[in-house]
């Protein structure tokens, strides 16, 4: 998009823009796109004079010498280089927190929260970010954080970038239009958006309010998991990830740029929009992905496979198979196991699990007031015993085992190798459910009664 800029856009105009978007296809692909014909150079990345008077600039998401299959970078051709900005100064962090998390003592108890309280008028995405907890160390580029967001207004005359990690945005209520340096993405509940580390973007609401979840990944960039014995197909297919085509703002005037760096927010006022990339090529790009295109793999004989088969994206660590962060979805699927307890089984896990609910109900937890509801979340840290609640266990144990379609809910999980340490605001929140342990009370002794 070019011309007079788009910093203040009415809701109906933003929705019209979102509905008209087209995308590039494929995760990790080498894309090329230009908003103006002739903006991309040919045969080289950095010619002596870039086309159309643009500036050539490389954006590196990995170290230069990382293996080719993991190397991510894009070349941007922009109206002004990113270097053309004044000094940043510290600004208030609001409810945003960053690892290492030291405000509270790590808690082995099972915890569950209701949705965030409604925000005040004029709260945009950035102001509405609220950190639940996390692990690792952002400075060491290890670990992750769990945030929630709630907003009642679009970001206007300011943009955001996160130097600490990439952001996986999971809307639960309200559609979003993401204006990024590399182009525009529309994302709605049931879809997720991935913003690479350091990419500047602005969030506009396509309705009165928006609410959802964010995984901030400090570690290696998210990638598609290995399929192993599954073979060449299944799980999240690369072609279903949609990347933006080039779009740009050519606007003059003050724009606040907020940068998250080593856990703190820094701000600078530019005299132009930094979303001014006219063309780009490479494999470092934002994405949007529809969770309902996930090709679910499951048992067609007996038993409930481990939920790792529902992994959409993974951030690998130095230990094969042990993720710094996994993003897992519990998408619509058929359950057909014979002589099988079909909901997720009771277990204790070396991994830590934060679960959220996008819509409907989760098949292992009772919904409704005081239960697991959309916009809420539960935390089961490493080796904490959990599983189906009492009501779910009793119903599933007695159910007639006919083929059953699970299509009335959409849940997800942020899973991580280390415990999630809660922030003080999460540990003391009014919407923290006080009696979560009660869902497992009343599980009776049956030994000797069979």
C-alpha cells in the first residue's frame, strides 16, 4: 500500500483491506515479491544503486553461518534504511515481563486462570500485553514466555518490534490486521500469526475488541517438526502457511517505534513510517496459518497416542526432541480407539504445559463457569500430575465406544522443556481460580470392585 500512509484507518476500511489480501504460499520458502514493478534487483542482492532509488537492507533471523536448512534471512528494498532513526529512550514496560523470571518462587501446583478482565477504552495491542510467566533467559536467547493480550483500540501512529524473540499470536476473540514491514496479514480466531524476531508491525482491530494469547520464543526460530515414521505427509503442511506480499507505507510525520530489547521497552519517534519496504525476497517472513487445516494423525486401533502428534511448530534445543517451545493444537478429529479411554490420559510430564482454549470446550476438562473456558488457561509444570477431571473421567469410562467426532472445541498448548515461572501479577491475579485442584477430587477408589 502506498501514497498518503495508513496510520489512522477506520474499522470498515481496515476490514475491507483485510478481505482483499492475497498471500504467498509455503513455510520456509524463498519468496520474491514487489509492490511496484521493477523494485527488485536481478542477479544480485545489493547493487551499486538499488532500483527506484530504494535502499537495500538485509534482515537476518539467524547467524550468517548457520546451516543452510536453518538459515533465515530476507533482503528488503525500502524507501529509507532502518538505520535512519533517532536514539531510543526507556519507556514503561506496563504489564510486560521478560525472562529470567524471578518475581516469584517456582510453583509445582496446578494453576488455572479465567480470561483477563476487560481492558479500559483506548487500550491497544501493545498496551494490552500481560505476561503470565515463562522461563530461560532472553539475553541468552533461551526459553519462552506466555503472554495474553486484550485490546479495545487499534495501534495508531506507533509500531512495535521485539528484539528478544519471535511472537506467535493466537487470537481467541476478534480479528486482527497486522501491518508488518514485509506486508499485511489478516488473522482471526482459529488462525495464528508468526512475527519473526525484530520485524516491525502494527496491530489494527477489525472489531470493537480483541483478546488472545502470545508465545514469545527466545530460542531458535519455530520450524515444522520432523514427521519421523509418519512419513512425507501429515501434521501442518508447509503450503498452508501464508506469507504477505510486499506492501508499503509512504508517510511523513511522527511515528512512535517501540522496541523490546533485553526485557525492557524502548521508544523513539521517527519522522516517517518504518513500514516502507517496497519489495523483498528471502525466507524470513511473517506467516498466518489456519489451525483447521492441520492434518491430525491418530490411532485407528487402540490407545491415545502422545499429544506430540499434534505439534504444529517447534523450537528445537541442543537436545534432539527436547523443545525450547512447542506449539500444539487440539483440532477437530475423529476418535475411534477400541477398548480405549479416549480423552487425554492421566500423566506426569518432564515438559511443562500451558494450555489455552480458543473456542468451545476441551474434551478433557469441564467447561462453563469455574471451568476451562475460552480465553482462560491452565499451567501444569513439569512432573505435576494432571489429566481429565472427575466428570470427564466418569463419562468417558462408561461411554459406548462408537466413532466420535470432536468438533466442538479448539484448544492449544505451549509446551516447554523448563518450568514456567509465573509473574507476580499472574500469581496474585483476581482471575486465578482458587480451587482448581477440586476438579480431581471425588475420583473414587475402584480397586477390588471390578
